[in-house]
């Protein structure tokens, strides 16, 4: 499919279109993507996605959205979204279990299974060594639902914020990142048996965690 603009003479002209397809690669290219859309008169416009507005990534662009497009050089490019366009992301992961052997120590629960990943210019991009890492400032909702056999506790702990948050098998909290990167983990601890030792037998922890971008820091 050609990437030449439907505008053949006018430059610096803004048009409002509704995207008719999701981003696709230009024929013969594995690097450049484009979309097409229709204006209100039914004319089709081809839009190159090699340059995007600030805060917008390819995975946020989808058929059905309304955009203003402009042509400053040879091709049409996205100029401004029509309405409120909030970069967002979500990471939802689960684990089949963690064996707990020390009732005195909270241990990071390793979430090994990705349930859903919806990426954007904001949000969780890395999960490594039992820690979630958020690189973009903003507000993030963290929800978890865990189990610990024979009792025991679970908490959300953030080394970045130097503290832990609601302790419970099921919980939810809003974390605020104002600069740098935010690191946090979901931790579990084996139950006591009336002394600083775990209950007899195998004590395990498992469950799921969901991290979603809420909005920018006001």
C-alpha cells in the first residue's frame, strides 16, 4: 500500500478523520507503520506513523478513533486526538505458588504467568526478580489477591517509597511516583506456631496482581 498523502498540494492543513484500520506496516517495510481514515465527506486519508504526538505510542492507536491530521512535508501525520486521550497501561500477572520456610521474613512472591499486558507510554514495563518497576511518574493502582496456606500474611512493599502498605491477603492501594523509577513487590510471610517458627508442613503462597495507570500527578 502506498504511503503518499491524499493531500497532493496543500501543506499545513488540518483535517479531522476517523481511523478505519489499526496500524499496519507499509508494503515492503518492516519498520514503518501507517493507518488510513475517512473524513466527514467520505474521502480517505493515509497517515504515516513514523512521527507521533508526545506521549503517544503505536499500541495506543486503533480503528474507530478520531484524530486531527496535518501535512507539513510529504505525508500526513497525526496531530491531535479528538477528545480526551489518556495514555494507559495495565499489567496483570499470577503465580502458582511460593514455598515459605521462614515465619520471620517477608519474601517476594514471584509472579511467573502474565494474564494480560496492555502497554502504553505510561505504566509497568519491567517485572524482574520479584519486583515491579514503573519508569514513568504518575498514579498507579495496585490490586492483589493472594492465598497463604495455614494462615500467614501478604503485604505490598516498596523500597522506593521506603514503606509497606495495607497488609492482607486481598488488598488495593494507590502508589504515587513523582520522579525516577518506582519499585515495589508483593510479599508473603509464613504463619507463626506460637514461636518464631512456621507451622509444621509446607506453607505456600500464590495469587494474582494487577497494576494499572490511573493518571498524572497533579
